[in-house]
C-alpha cells in the first residue's frame, strides 16, 4: 500500500536532505572510489543499497524492533561491524604500494560488493534509523503499516543509490586526475586504510546503549 501523497511530499525531501549529508557509508564509497576508481565506487554504492534493502525489509517485518530492544543483539552486531571495518583498514595499510603510471591490475568487484554488503548489514544504526525514521510517515488508517514501511524503505534505498553513486563518480573522477601524481599514489592507501579504521573505531565507541 502506497502512503498518502502528503506524506510522500514530506518524506522525499527529508530523505534527500539526509542522504546528501556525508556519513559513514559515503566515506566508505569515497575511499573505495579514490583507491580503486569509479567501478569500485559504484559497486560499493550498489552494495550499500543492497544492505539497506535488507534493513528496510527487516523494519517492515519488525525485526529492527527486536534489535532495538535487545542490548546484547545490538552490541554484537555493532562490534562485528566495527571489527570488520578495522580489519579492512589494516589490510589496506599493509598492502603494497603500486607506484605506476598505469594500473593494469584487475579489480575484484565481486569481493568489493560482498564487503560492502557486509558492512552495510552489520550496521545496527542503519536498522535503528529505519525503525525511527520510516514510521513517522506511515498512517495506519491508510492501509497496512508493514506495506507502507516496505514501500518507504525501498524508496529511500533507491534514492540513496543515486546519491551514493554520485559521490562515487565524483570521487572516482578526482582519483583519475590524480592517478599520475606519485605522491597521491603513495598516500592513497593510507587515506583509504585510515578511513576504514576511523569508521570502525567510531562505530565501536559511539552510540552506546544506556
């Protein structure tokens, strides 16, 4: 069941405003784009959208409420996601520098996609966001609340895919222009690895349950 039009008129601009503010997912996509180019950034954006779709389905089915009510479940998912981000950061920092004018290496997009999906799903804040944000635009008297939640969640995911892809294209274009800068090539893995580790540490130390 599609929510009322006046609710959609409020939901769409509110969602766009939220999506345009760079958050952890955007920083992850930018890091991937700068480090491995536009294809990696776009795949990361698609991976984030896939993970968000899982959260949207969970919100519609009420699973997010279970996560929000269980401190143990929240902490388990929270620290798993943080540990995975830190692992990616350390792995990037320890990788070999490739100071080349051309980069013929094959990017494993399937691996980038699976990593992005895991990071997105293992983010309890995303689940709590869907649980807190989507119901504000649902009118139970207009029809099934679950179907309205599902529609709004999928609409948010689609809009997010467009905004995240835009960030990937912009960052990827910047990375291409800097591709012949040897200082950039030396430092990009430190930037990318630092972003992953910072995201992991931030996820671990913020949003503690009271």
